[in-house]
């Protein structure tokens, strides 16, 4: 067990967190780029209409609708899926930190990371927060 | 102007936003919001959605490098995130009950002063620093890379920093933007953390704050894929470029850039307070 604690040095954890963020952002950007190409090919010559707010259609506002649109290879659905991956990246970073601090047997920071994760989940699911 | 031209224009502005955002720890909002609303006539709600995404992209893109190189302090970041996330939740609760115009004005004036205070070069304490007992208990002492090798630092005044972070969280919950500025100021001015550590740790933290509200704005239909796509792709590239520059950049120049950036933010906030736009 002593060996295990030694392996999870701060430097090693920093490396892992750095990699996690990099993978998250790269994956998100690739999906957005793919969806964006489809979107531009289909709608690129139309005029942008963002000066009046109409809000997104219902299927682009929630996870299940976005996944459905993305699976049928709709450009806007794919972009939205990539953005969901991007939003999930910092959340995954906090969740991973809980595990990493646990491996380091750093009880204080396991609690710290858990509190942050709890508040984050509360506001992500709370709807009006 | 068709969508392809519009997309290119937004992409180029976002490159710059990601670059400045990752160097200052502010995120990309100070450039993206006015470009979208004032220059391109985009409705403020779409702009808010795109800005939130840009903050997450800047944060995660640059943080990957900053964390690995040892600039961002993960423990300081995690500990202070308790204050910012709780503050953001509190701020969002009151957002509908308080006139944000007045708050914007006051915040803008405070930032104007901070722009002046934080752009001045600070006297760097030489020799070994005196560890603060509370900061030591919280394992916040660390070191960061400099041209002359790793340099140790000892954060001070943890309760003050924590309270300021709570305030930063409340502001971001109320106004949607501006929390990066208070985060950097709290760490740099109140806690005495080296400037590069302050900005990169702020950069590390702002993604979490923004992710917390992104879910809400997605549900409200503020995040438009066509508009946010070039913002996200531009900001990611810009933030990676910024992360490369920061390592070798002189702190003096970074302070000036930061002061300039929050000076612009201050003017934007006062403008918002006066007109209700932006």
C-alpha cells in the first residue's frame, strides 16, 4: 500500500488531469468540427439570423434530443453533442479529482472535491440555478 | 453576409478571445460578448450562451498545459471552487430579485480601480517566504516554474481569499460574467500568490463555474449550435496558443495585459449598467 501512495504523486495527478482535459477538449472539438462541416455545407449560403432571439428548438435543448439528432448525422445536433462533451469535461475533472485525492489518501481534499462536485451536480440538475 | 462569412468572422474574433483569455485567466467573454452583440447584432441571450461555452473551452484548453507544467495549483483551485460554486448558486437565487444594472455599475467602478492596482508591478518578496499556518494545513504552499528554476510561494490570508471567491461566485451567478477578474485579484492581491499562478489557477477554475450554469442555459435554448461552433473552435486554438506564450512571457507584460483587459471589462459593465445592453 505504501508503494501505491508513492506512485500517486502530485506531479502524476497533474499529468493525469492535464491528459483528461486534453482528451475532453480534443474529442469535443472534433465532434463540433465534424458537425460544423455538415452544417456549413447545408446552410452556409443562407443569411445568419441571430438578431432576434427565438430560442433553440426543443430537441436541441436536452441530452436525449441532442443525441438523437446527432445519431441521424444532423449538423446542428452533432455540434450540440460536441458542446455537451465540452461542458462535461470540467465536471469529469472534478469527479476524477475525488478519486485521485482518495488514491493519495488525502482525506481533506477528498471532502473538498466532493463538496464541489455536489454543488456542481445540484446546479446542473436544479434547472433554475 | 452569408453564414460562411459570418462563421469565419466569429472564428477569427474567438481566436483572439481565447488567446487573451488564457493569458489573463479571464476567459474569452470580454472580447466575444461585445463582438457578437455590438458588432454583429446578435441577441444578448445567444451571446451569453456562446460566451459561457467559450469560457469552458478556454479554461479546459489552456488548463491541460498549465496543470502539466506546474503553473496551476490544483489544491488552491479545488479549495476555492467551494466558495465560487456556492457563491454562483447563491447569486443565481437572487438574480431575478435584484436590479443587475446597479450591480454592474458598482462592479465596473471597482474593476476600474483594480485595473490600475493590478497593472502596477509588484514588489516580489525575495528569499524564503513565511508559510501561513492555515495555508499550510490546507497544503496550498507550492512552487512554479520560472526562468531561474522552480520558485516557492506561500499563500497568505486564506479566509480573505475565500470570502472574495464567494463574492466572485455571487457576481457570476448574478451577472453571468466577470468572475475571472475577481478570482485573479483575490489570489494575486489578497493571498499574495505569484501572478502566473493566480491567472492560471483562475483559468483552471472558471471552467467549473461556467459548466455549472451552462446546463441551465442549454435548457433555456440560449446555446445555438451554428453560432457557438466557430466560437468554440476559435477559442480552443487561441487558448492553446496563449498557453504556449505564457511560459516565457514576462510577468510585467502579463500584468499590463490583465489591467487593460479588466479595464475594458469595467467599461463594458458600466455601459451595461447604464443601457441594459451587452
